[in-house]
């Protein structure tokens, strides 16, 4: 299970990217296509077109870090957007952990959670 502080958010790209891209190219995609700051410390997740590779890029206090996983058998099952436009959607760290373990979240549903009432 991933253990991330609450201040770190996880963003998954809604379209596949070239699985050969390195940290500099992925950081450029975060900045230009996703309109986000790659130096924020958040995790940005990219899947390859064949969905057999995943890369996670993030800023780690004094430099970029790149985490990669290539499946020898099978495919990841990310949910890509139907519009064909590259953007990012926020997911929880637990969802990312399930995706990386190969679990298809298409049929999964989230149970209601308690939320404090707003002061407004």
C-alpha cells in the first residue's frame, strides 16, 4: 500500500503517452499539456499506449524522481477519457495502488464517507 502524506495528490493522465519518455519529457507534459507545476511534489502518472508500462514522475525536494513499472504479462486497466484530449484527473493513493496491482476499477464503486458539515 502506498503511504503518502495528505498534502501529496495523485494525478493520472487521461490519455496514453509514449512509454519511452523520460523524466524531462514527462515534466514538460505536466507543465504544458496538464497545465500543472511539476515542482509541486504531487505525483503524475502516465500509462503507455499498450498499457503495459506506467511511469510516475514527481519532484523530491532536490530533483525529479521517476518510478516505472513494466508488466511482463497482462495489461494495466486505466480509465482513459473518450474525448482524446490529454488532461489529468485526481485519484486517491489507494486507487493508484489498486491500479498498479492490476485490479480493474471499472466495476468498483466507492461507499459514502462521512464529511463534516460546511460552516456556510
